[in-house]
């Protein structure tokens, strides 16, 4: 009897702690108040990031060479450079880069732009993210620009966050012009993510030289890191998963990341900021955005501090 009572007590305490965590975490996963323009300008932060990362890697130059007016006076990105890519990967990334230029243009034309935020695309920033993901310091430090596998792994870090953001944005948009814009953006972002994941899946079991971990291991760890920073449960899955996360609980391959009904996960702007700032806190900029994102939504979290 005493034994049963004490386990009941333990259960109640655990329940209580669980509730406390839920109460603390719940508000930061819920919807935010914002109008269509603010939500789409928020996404422009990610479009700038992708444009610069892809263009520089494929062409050795970025938005300032291709469409200089789009940055609206924002500073050039730090550390973005040509990547050492095989010809097919280079072609794919070049196309993606130009697609992002189109996305930035479409947003500017439809709802108006914001200045490009300061972007940190340096090797060191990626090296930090990869160290965080694996839980120790990689030696030599991870270099996203060194070869195609490294570059694709580094790219695994980026369009997916845009994709889940767009899935989260569409239901909140009131104006049909903005809904069609974001539907069109989402289509191409998810296509890019699928291509990157397929290219990585073909190499899933190969080691990432010289680290001894496979491509699949890296994707799982990066996804876990994003889930931890986002703080709203599992919304991100690597290329090889336990069967209960696979499609219909029947596959361990996980070429696309999706929920129990194979629907895309969605994220709110604060979740996205926690991830891309690398800080787990939408009020603490860093990571890809040393000075934070632009537009009302991102700035509002910064000034709350
Ligand atoms: C929807 O948004 C577009 C583009 O910003 C604007 O021109 C249009 O007037 C808006 N429509 C409504 C009904 O608010
Ligand atoms: C870019 O990131 C690296 C690695 O975290 C850091 O050392 C560097 O200071 C950052 N640059 C800026 C301007 O924040
Ligand atoms: C797969 O497993 C999860 C729990 O692990 C469950 O919620 C879901 O309903 C299952 N899906 C199918 C199709 O059996
Ligand atoms: C986020 O950062 C701000 C500013 O540093 C701080 O005031 C706030 O407590 C942090 N939030 C959490 C949940 O840690």
C-alpha cells in the first residue's frame, strides 16, 4: 500500500513538472498577431539568406552583383564564398540561387521589401552549428564550402526552415494576393528541400570525411538540434528515422520530413528565429543573423528585451 502510494506521489510530482514545462513552453509555440505584410516580410529574411548562400556558392558573387537594388542598402553578407562543387551540384545550386532572386523580387513587388539583414555565412558560423549538432568540436572544423557533400549538408540547414515557415504562414494570411504569393513560394522551397534531401539520401551511408559519421547521422543530428532550438516538439526529421517516424510507420527511409499523416510540419516566426539565431531565444540574435532579422515581427522581439 505504502509502495503504491509513494509511486502515486512520484507520478503526481512528474505530472506537475510536466504541466509546469507545458505552461512555460506553450505560449512560445502558439500563433502570433501580425498582418499579411509583416508575415511575408518576415519570410524575406530567409529568402535573402538562401539567395546569398546559393548564389555565392555557385557563382562566387551574390545579390549585389545580380540585383543590387534588392538589398535596399542592407550590408553585404559575411563570409559567403564560392564552394568547391561538382558540376551537377553546381548547376542545381546556381538554379536555386536564381530562384531565390525571383522570390525576393516577387515579395518586393507584391508587398514591398525590407533592407537585407546582416548575414553571417562564414565557415566559422557553420562550423559552430555543426559542433552544436554533434555535441563536440569537429576536427578539422566543418567547412561548408569544401566539397559537394559538405555544401549539401550545410544547405540541409536552410530551405527546410523556410518551408515550415511558409506552411505556418498560409493559414494566417487574410488577403488572397498574399496567399497566392506564399503558395507559390512554398511550392518551390519544398521542391528545393526535396532535391537537397534526395541528393543527400543517395549518399546517406557514406562517411563525411574525415569525421567518421555518415551523411544520415549528420542530418539526424542537425534535425535534433533544430527541434531543440525551436522548442516545440518534433518538427524536423533526418534521412533515416525510427520506423514510427517514417511514412505510415512503415519506412526507416525519410527522404521528406513530415508528420504522422505525411503532412508538412509548420513553424511560427518565433520558432524560426530561435533556430536561425542559434540561440533558442527569439530575442537573442546570433548565428546567421548577428544583428537580428528585419521587418516588424523580428524587430519587435528584439525591442522587447
Ligand atoms: C491584397 O493585397 C494586395 C497587395 O498588397 C493589395 O493590392 C490589395 O488591395 C489587397 N486586397 C485587399 C482586399 O486587402
Ligand atoms: C560570424 O560567425 C563567427 C562564428 O560564430 C563569428 O566568429 C564572427 O564573429 C561572426 N561575425 C559577425 C560579424 O558576427
Ligand atoms: C504511427 O505511430 C504513431 C505513434 O508512434 C501513431 O500516432 C500513428 O497513428 C501511427 N500511424 C499509423 C498509420 O499507424
Ligand atoms: C530570451 O532573452 C531575453 C534577452 O536576453 C531574456 O530577457 C529572456 O528571459 C530570454 N528568454 C528565455 C525563455 O530564456
